[in-house]
């Protein structure tokens, strides 16, 4: 079920938004205009991925530089070994909606 989160205009391209849900979700607006949502907490250590560095469709964790693919949640650079969950996103009438994954958290 999709839930409204925030206006897309509150997430400038190249930036992220931390949605305070349980567990927290990071929503990324890429420079190319795409919007992705993943679990906000790095699977290596407790760091917010919304505070990380966005490059293309990857986010780099601000703590130890693990990188995650926003499209798949896969780890693209260690030290993290486990992927993050991805969540479905749609933008309707300028509002970001997210459907939380039903997968078990890694």
C-alpha cells in the first residue's frame, strides 16, 4: 500500500529525505530526476544513508564508505556485506508515495 510521504519539491535533485517510519526509509532524488527509496540504516553499522553521498544511482554511507545501488539495494563497495531493502516509489501530483517492502530486513 502506497503512503504519501512528502512533496517532491522538498527533495532537491542530488539530495535525500529521511522518512521517520519504522524502520526509517531514505528517499533519494537523483540528478536525473529519478526517485528511489531504501532502508535508511547501513547494514554494516548504524549510520543514516540519507546523510550519505549520492552519485548516480548509488549512495555512499557516511560512516565507512560502503556503497549501495538504489535500484536493487545491492552492496557495491565494502565493508557492508548485506544489501538494504528497496521500496516501491511513485510520484503523483508532485507528492512522493512509498510502498514499504514486505521482505524481511537483512
